């Protein structure tokens, strides 16, 4: 565990005051917590709590037990890194109100690894069209193949599609939740939550067991924007919460980009407006990589070759691997678990697709590319 007592106390206080924070924001007809979560503990209590709740909050802080708090984290199967820990994501320090503590389903070393390289946030509508879902998955898949960490919020629609794409690309992904990191939210994405826990990590500012509230989603959006070098909006309406993430990113001086949609589509109105206001237009993963690394500073052919390799079924991939390793046909058949006829069919298929070619002696060798 990498957390100090003040950060643990602060996190527990925010969880304790969550209902009061929500009521205050509703009364102000505002969703964003800017100005609140940057207050000191004492000033936060004074700003959001009535006399009775304020007294209970102060008593909770006075009686706070570090060991009990850490035991709660461990029982939930989580790990923690506070702002003073070496592996806390330093990109979050640019926020006016960085979370005092991050709860992670992965060990803090893994969290640090996921946040150390290029990070891209992909966000958008929960009620996405088939087009939006396809684009989000394609972006997640291609970016993951290059080693980019894909960040999103596990929500229905675009978020889930981006996470699935990253997982299909064999890459790294982080889900940022507006509830405790031990609570799959929404419940319909429980299976995806488990997959992200295995391949990447799920993180949250709120303590274990905490339920989501309306204000916690914009609050988690600031974390996504803070982690990412680029925020890409895929299909968002004019009042979409995804635009809050884009706004946070813009305020931080980070790159904001958007995928254009049909001008007649209500769900594309917000993304189209971002482009109109100067956000980079994204027509494919290449455009995101150009923003991240600069035009010409990454290898498009390497990405296409890996995509072609991943499109092969496991049997064909094993045969291709055996040929690349210089194994003879008998050894290739054994490696792939194929009979003679099946091997010949596989070799023919790989030759037809352009993965293999024959040398001057009729032996198979790896082609430069399809």
C-alpha cells in the first residue's frame, strides 16, 4: 500500500460527504465539482454540510483509523496510491483538484506502468449508433496495438466499445469509475469489468463500496482527462457528459479531438461542434497517432502487419510462426497439430493471403507482407 494518513482521511471524508456534495451541486444547477474538491477538509465540510452532518464529519476525522481503512481496501481486493507516492500518476498533478488517493484493482506498480507511456482517453455517447461503436472499437484496438494505454469510463456505448477494442488488440486499458473500484458499474458491463481487471486496471477516487451519484461522473471525467495526453470524443450530443471530459482536457492544455458524425444526427452534434471550435478531426487511428507522436514519427506498416497477423485464426497463426522459425513442414504440422492435408490447406491459405511465398527451391518462407 502506498498511502499516507492525510490522503486516506481525505478520501474517506469525500465518501462520507458524497450526498451533501450532490445536493449542493443540484441546488447550484451545476454538475462539476471544481472549487469544491480543491478545498481543505475543514473548508469542504463547512461548504457542503449542515450543522449535524458537519459535527459527524469532524468526529469521523478525529476517530479515523488508518489500519482499519487499509484493511477495508485489502478486503475489497484493491490497492492504493496517494499523491505522495512515487507511482502516483504525475499527470494528475496538473489538475486543480487532483484526487488525494487512487484505488486500483492492479498493484500500484502496474498502475504506474499503465500510466507511464502514451495515454489516450476515448469517450462518447452511452446511446451510440452502430457507426460510433465500430469507430470506438477500431480506435481502441489500433491504439492498443501500438502500446498506447486506452482510458475510458466503462459506461455503456462508446466507453465499453473502446475498452473492448483495446482488449481485442492485446493492449492496455484503464477504466475510471465514479463509484468504488470494487463495484462493477454499470452492472451490465460486469464481464467487461472482469476482463479489464485482468488485462489492465480499474481505478476510482472514491473508497471501496461507494455508490455512484450524479456528480461523481463529472468528477471521474477530470481524472480521465488528467491521465490522457489526448482526449478523443466519439459521437456525443450537445449536452453529453463526454464534452465535460473534453472541457477538462482543454483547460489542462491537452489535445482534444473528435470523430465527425452526420450533420443530421443529434448524437453527433457535440462532437461536430468540437471540430468546428478547433478540435482535431479524427478519421482513423492514424490521426490520433500523428497527434501523439508527430507526423512521420511512427510506423504505419508495422501496425497494419500486426493487424493482419491478429486477423488469422490460431491454427494459421501457429503454422505461420513455425515457418518463420525455420521449421520444416513436418515440424510445422506437429506444432499446429495438423494432418498432412490440413497443413497443405493452411499453407495454401497463407500463401493466398500473402503471408507466405515459395523460394526458388519450392520451400515456404515468410513474405514481406500481404
